[in-house]
């Protein structure tokens, strides 16, 4: 149900390919903090989270989770 085929399963078509619908499903992830959180703290958290998300370690971990969840 993603907009593009998963690299782990290139032969499995998307929902759009099967039925012509653009329906998509994904997992929502987020982080919250108290209202009025200091802007410097917010910037530090954003930077750290972006670095973690972009890391090869995290991307490899998530790619493995997709494989294990679907397989």
C-alpha cells in the first residue's frame, strides 16, 4: 500500500497498480515536548533525530524490520 514497490519485494505490485487506487498506509512516528519548550532544545532534538534517522544504522535496521514483518 505504498506509492512505490518495496525494494525487498520488487515483484509485488502496489495498490495503485492492482486496483487503480492511490490508497496508502504508513506508520506514524513522532516525538512531543511541553508547550513553550526552549527553541534551542527543540533545535538540538531536531538535529539529533534527523541525524539518527539518516544514519545507515537506522536505515538498515528499518529495512530489516520491513523484511521480517512482511515475510
